[in-house]
């Protein structure tokens, strides 16, 4: 990931296929191992951003919850109209007033992991 490295963002690859140079396991396992090695003050400066399939995002959400980290998740949903009219892409989010439905196509696609219902 040369572009990220040029920006000072270290990047690492994970795989379950045994590729050389890759961490053997899920990305959430690698991230948890990395977080465990950080000092508390360094961990306090971490924010997680993730996109991908729903099972992976659920695993990321669980991981950041264990570490009390802020996290932004980019959701993938079917968007029939793409303008919010059909409400085919709604997800439940938690607000101070209770759970509400938000449309991924116009209210997202990025949501805080802490506000998303499981």
C-alpha cells in the first residue's frame, strides 16, 4: 500500500491463505494484537475506520467495543433508488431518544459503530 505509506499511514496485509508477508488470520485479530501492544496513551489516540461485508463489520464493532475506541463503519446495502425514497437500505441506529431507522443512501453510508444496532 505505497500511497498510505507515503502519507505516514502504516499498512499491513492479513490472509487466511498463508501468503508470505501476510498476518495469518482475520484483520480483527491482527488489529487486536496491535492494540494490545500499544501503551494506554497511544491507544487513546486510535480511531478505527472500516468497510467491508457485514460479518467483518460486526467483528470490528465488537473489537472496538472491547477497547472503547471510536470507530466509523462504511456500510454496504442494496440501494434500489439511491435517493432515500424507497427506504430499502435502512439500518437501525441508537439515538438519545431511542432507536431510529436511517437510510444508508442519504444518511450514510458511514455511521459510528457505537450508534449502530447489532
